[in-house]
């Protein structure tokens, strides 16, 4: 597990992930494995920046010569506002997870990285049950709808699911029951797994099973994935998205091809 520095104590490096808090980030190990594999003389660190110190923190890292940052909770919207040159994805979604510090460019690799993971799972667009209507779903939903997914959206606080369905155009149906029947994908974007809570899913006994995908990950399978697996569903956790978005960030910064197998091995 990597050391986490406060931005004021940040050593010189080329890349970092910034968040608040940044706990147990696998990004430094994952990117360092890429640098080692490709023989690049770069360093990638994990740094904390409190929300109110975002601009000051970025100016300091810029002055230290940092080239690029990955941005995580709670800074993704602030990162989009910081960007002098946001690309279309950042303009459309209002959130950025990848910054080029020296020239003010910003992109969002979460949304296309997520679609990469669906391709890796050999999932063709069909019916998806999406759990959660927070910032993550807001960023991933447009891409899913664009490639043809029909989304059934459930949220613990249902009014938020309706709000999100109104903001995003496409075939979204807000649902209040969690029956798994008929879905080829169940995507959990909620933070229920992080608090160890179980979601009130009603697993169908039917033989048609799909993929249960939890964007969270921990040391072992999340509670959601444990139950899914016991019902015979294929499972995938948030490491897949971690690798996919990280690979795209690396490629955006360097123009090189990321060795995804090396990155997967570094986080598993
Ligand atoms: P993110 O940006 O990661 O999506 P968020 O915007 O804080 O984070 O959203 C968290 C999501 O997890 C919400 O959909 C939240 O449901 P509410 O809108 O009802 O708060 C959901 N969530 C958090 N804890 C949950 C739990 N124990 N059971 C079900 N949903 C939960």
C-alpha cells in the first residue's frame, strides 16, 4: 500500500492521484508498474488536498513540476472548473478525473473506461439494472445509453433517481423493486458495499444469468458480489474500472500504449 502525502509535503514527482481523503489507493502501485514495465523514469504518488485548498494545492504541484493528476472524490467537479482547456467529455459531464497540469487540459476517462470494461466482459447492450443515482451514475449513464443499453434505475432515495432520469436523455425507467429477472447486467454504483450493507435484491431462480458489476472493491468480494456469485452470476469489481480509466489517463498524458495486463496484475 502506498504512502499518502498532504499536498504541502508533496515530494517532487511527475504524476499523482489527488483526493480527500485518499485511503488505500491502488493507483500509485498500478502506474508505477507501468513505468517499470516501459522503462520510464516517472514517479506517481497519492496526495490529499482538502476541498477548500484545491486551487492552492494545484498551483503548488504545478510549481513543483507535476505533469498530470488523477482526480478522485470530492474534487471531480472542481477539477472540471479548474480546467482552462476542458475536452468535450468534461464539458458534457461537468466532472474531470484527469488533468494535464502544465497546460490546463482536462478529460474524463471514467466514462470511456467503463465502456471498455463492458467490452472486456463481452457484454452487448441489453437491459441493465443500475443501482444508485449519485455522481458516478451521472457520469456513466450517458455513455451506456449512447451505445444502446436500456436502463432500469433504482436508488434508495427514489426522488434522486427521477431527477437523474430527467437530466439524462435516453431509455431510463425508474424502478422501486429490485428483481434481477431479465437483466444481463446489474451495476452497483452505490456506496453500500463500502459500509458493508446489503442491497434488497430479489435474485431470480431463472437459469438466465448475467454479470453483476460492483464499482466498489475491497480486499475480498463485496457483499453484493458475494450474493451474486452464490446465485450463479458472473462477477466483476471496481478494479476493472480502476485499470481501464488509469490506462486511458496514462495514454492521454504520454501518447504511449498502456500495458493493461501489467496494470491488472498490479491491482489484483
Ligand atoms: P458517488 O459519486 O460515488 O456516486 P454519491 O453521489 O455520494 O457518490 O452517491 C452515493 C450513492 O450510493 C447514492 O445513490 C446513495 O443513495 P441515496 O441517494 O439514497 O443516498 C447510495 N447509497 C449509499 N449508501 C447506501 C446504502 N447503504 N444502501 C443503498 N444505497 C446507498
